[in-house]
């Protein structure tokens, strides 16, 4: 892909948009960036962009800016339904995302992980497994470094472990993972995709360019994930924490095992007791990682060592502190209802649950029975608080906290030794925080300050 002297517009100046703009400029493209935020809001990014000779349009998108381009690269946070993007597509201008742009330059093997929940844990774990096994490995995507930033360090010998989101998969054309993993598909981002069917279809695109030489790893207990099996040319492997499956990774007795082919003999990988992550959902994440690693040629013993020394990822059921016998857990990455339910299911009871943030057109009512069983009180924060309180009215004690500071304070007053205070918000963070990491850090600091 020759970008020299091509007019390229980058839409959206998030982390991946900024990285894409810099990469394009280094390739000799004539780059413009466009963002709806004001120049004041972009003050931290502007100097580097201007120094690189990149033109900046702030405070909105101009139709003429879009029309004058040879290529448009949209950031994951920019919907394809944005009027200017829609018009560009209607005019026949090529529109791709940062993931697609990077994939045209990235060298080496690609292992891509998607799903509604568990992506970051599984991606981080796989990265550790490969690195500990001596494989030249890079980890990025929807976690850590944008994929475009991995291009410079890649070679034909590199294994690139990528977390990819539905937003990124919306704009792919040639993206081709040799190993693709779909962990689960549950309602999320319905405010962006419009329907669960559209969201699931975006996830399914991960296998679009795969061939019979590639591998697709699917959740044997997730119906929406199973539907993808009919859409792929790749070799399908399954994982299940509940029952034996014909080809893939599963739990047999007290052990994780891998079955390389139907009718073959299951290979022991490790005892389940050596998985140091809370919750049955994390056992599933490990099974998916085991499957991918074995298919990539990593031995069972190497996998066992890496999994056994793997700890919870930041903001994902992270034990922050124990105060007067009360454990405080940060699961700020639980940005949808299913993730929050999995977090709650990881504890037997005595939970003080902090819920709320920016709603994503979610149904909180599905949590009712689980909350009745395990949760002492819910502390609501953010703009979704009223909806949560309405949908869960009468189910469990509700405390209208409003802010994280008050939620933690009220929970700390009510909790007794043996209880758990859990941040698993089931919502996006953008009403009160920059992102889920910022929300998690604020929670963690408040907890650390408790006496």
C-alpha cells in the first residue's frame, strides 16, 4: 500500500487516531485530522501534530474536508453512521479503520481475540504464554498500544496478539488473523450498533478473511458465538468449562485438557486449581488461551507454567485492599451487564455492588435474581443511576450515591467483616471519567485512603 503523497484524513483523535496520523505522515502521506472536540480540548495533541506537518480540523467535521481525500481512516470511537462518514462512503471514497490500516503493514502471525467480555484478560494471558515460551511477541490493539504502533517492531517471525473490538471490526476489509478467538457475545454497545444482531454480526467479521489453513476458536456454551461456525472457512476448535467437546480445550474432572482432533486422546495441560483468577468465566478465558497457544505450537508444560504465574489484570476483579475484614474489588472493566453479572457470580454473597455510569441501552432487569441471591445493597452512580434504580426497584436495597466517593463511603459504612465491596458498574465510564481505567484508578485511590 503506497501512501506517498496520498491525501489521507484521520477522523477522531483518540489514542489510535493519533497513532494512525503519525504513521501515515511517516509514510509520506499528506495528512489531515478531524475531530469534533475544540482546539482547547485537543491542546495536548496539537503541538506534535503540527510539528509533524499534519493539518488539524477541530470543533466539527467539514464536508469539503472529507470530499478532498484519497483515503479516510476512522478511529474506533467514530461511528460509521456519522453523517460526514456516510456521505464519504456514498461518494465512493475508501473508508477504513486503524486496525485495517495496520493490518496492511503488520508482519508475522496474527492471533486476534474478540468477545463481549474477557478480551483483555485472555489477550494478556496469551501474550504472557507466548513470551514465556520464547516466542517473539507483541501485544496490542484494544489493549495497550494501537495496532499501528506494532508495525515498526514486527517481522515475519513475530506473533502479534491483538485484542479487537466490534468497533474495530466494523471497518475491516483485508484483516486476516491466522488464529481468531471469539470468547462470547452478549448484549453490549447497543447504543452504537442499534441491535444485538448488528453487534453480533460485527464480531463475526473476525473470521471473514480466514481460510482453511487458519483456526477459529469458539465458545461451546455461547449460542451467539456458535452461530459463527456456519460462516467460516477456518478449522473450528471449541472450549467449554462445563462438558467435554469434540475438538479443543475443556475441563475434565479437576484438569484442563486439550483435544487436538476429534476421536483423539485428550492431553492434560494443568490442574484447574493452578488458575489463580476468580470466577468460572476466567476458567473459560484460560481454556480459550490454552486452545490458541497449543494451536500455535506452545507445549502444555509451557502453558501450565505461564498460566500458573498469571495474576489478575488491572481493573478486572482486582483485589485492591482488605479493610477491617472487608475486601474491595475493582472490576471497572465490567462495562456491560453480562460482565457485571460474571463479577457478582465470582463471590458467594455479602456483596455491596457499585453500579452505574453511561448507559449503553442496556437491560439491568436481567440481573434481578442474581442480585437477590448475593448482593446486600446496590450503590448507584452516574447518569444511568435512575434507569438502574427503576429497573431493579424492589429487588435489593438501593443507595443513591451519585459519585464514586460517596458510593465507596456508604458501602464502607454498611459492610461488615467477610463482606465484599465490588465495583462492577455494567456501564461505560464517559459520563464522569475519561475511560474505565480512570474510573478504576479513582476507585482504587478512594479505597486506599480508607482507614
